[in-house]
C-alpha cells in the first residue's frame, strides 16, 4: 500500500507524538513515584509477563543492568528483538515498505516472543 505524502507526514507526526508521550512518561517516572499500574496484577494478584518492565527500563536508563534483569528477565533478554519489531512496525506505519521476506522473519520473531512471554508469565508465578 503506497501512502501519499500528506498521509505519510500525518503518520510520522503521530509517531513523533507517541515518542514524546513516552518520553514524558519516563520523566514522570524518574521524578515521581507514579507508575501505570498493571490491571492484571491488580485483579489477580499475579505478575503478568510485563510486570516490572517500567522498573526495568528505568534501571536500564541508569545503566543498572543487574537490577534491570531482576525486574523482568524475559523483557531484558528479548529487548533487542522487541525494539527491532517496534521499529519495523513504526516504519511500516509511516509508509516504509517492508520486504516480504523481512515481514515473514518478523512474524516468526513475534511468534517466538509471544511463546517466550507466555511461558515466562506462567513460570514467574509458579517459582
């Protein structure tokens, strides 16, 4: 699907706004105790696969790798793949054509990551 220039610019502005919003959330987390609570944890008392990700990211910003790993080992170890997929998704949304072969690889990575996080989500509550 080919985007016209105006639509591509609109989507790039949306992505930039989302990046600014994420940056604002990081600043709020850095200078206050406010965090977005995990609804799954609030309802069940169990940790979801993403619980600890905000703390992990904050520790990474301070280059505290051991603490980041302890907060969420699965997210820590898969972060490069998650960032890659997020970048590909953002690029595709902005109108950059992703080759078919790369799209198939991305789908495979996403399936493996889903499986990893499902297994991690179960194991972290059993151990």
